[in-house]
C-alpha cells in the first residue's frame, strides 16, 4: 500500500484511506446514534403506553373502591333495618296482648278499673307513638282480602258479605318502611 516511492502519492493514498475509514466510522457512529435514538423512541413509546395503562388501571381501581364503599354502606343499612325489624316483630305480640287487655277492661265497666284503664290507655298510646317513630305502621284494614297484607285463618259462609270480603280481624297487620312486617290475620267470606 505505502511504498515510500512517491511522497505525494503516499500522502494521497493515506488521506484517501483515512477518509474511507473515517466515513465508515462516521457512518457506523451515525448508525449507532440512529439505533440509539430508535431505541430511546421505542422505550419512550413503551413507557408512555405503560403509563396510560397504569393510569387506566388506577382509575378503574378507584372506581371499584368507590363501588365497594357504597355496597358496604348499603349492606350496613340493610343489616341495621333487618335487625330493627326483627326486634319490632318481637314487640308486636306485646302490643296485641295489651290491646286485648284494654278491650276487655273497657267491657268490664268497673269504677275502680276505669282509673287504671286511663293509665293503661296512656301507656298504649305511648307504645303506638314509639312504633310510629320507628317506621312501623298499622296496615289499613281493607274490606277485601289481599294476600300481600292479609292471612286468612278461617273462611265462613256469610250472606252479608261477598266472597273474598273480610268478616273479622283476629290480629292486626303491621308494615315497616313500606314492607310488610306482619300480615293481618283475618276471617274471610266464602
């Protein structure tokens, strides 16, 4: 390659050789730089895609947590209402017996008993006021049997009543927050 014959020619050959290697190195450097930029671009795209996915996952997780909190609160309220309804159902036989006792006392008409009767009527009113405060209401007595609100304990033939009419009430029905707590027990005409 270099023979020391002609200094000018050797210099030209040397310069040409240098330029070839230099261009090759420069091209390799440019290619390496381009590859690194492509890698950085791919990494940036992948990172940005991953960031978007993580953001979506975070938003879904937040929404799921909010739904969970609402569901737990709803379940808690339902559980409290059910517990309260169970307690109130236990009180209703006491109310029934108290009503029966007052009715019998009113029929007896005894002077000494009348003073006691006034006190018991006051207690009865307080008891019904308490039930009303708790959301318990007496089911309005319809003339016609409705299986949603009534339970037929007997059927009788009656010339005065049409078939399906309620003849007599054995036990009052009550509702709690719009739901039947206890159906009314009635006698129905055939």
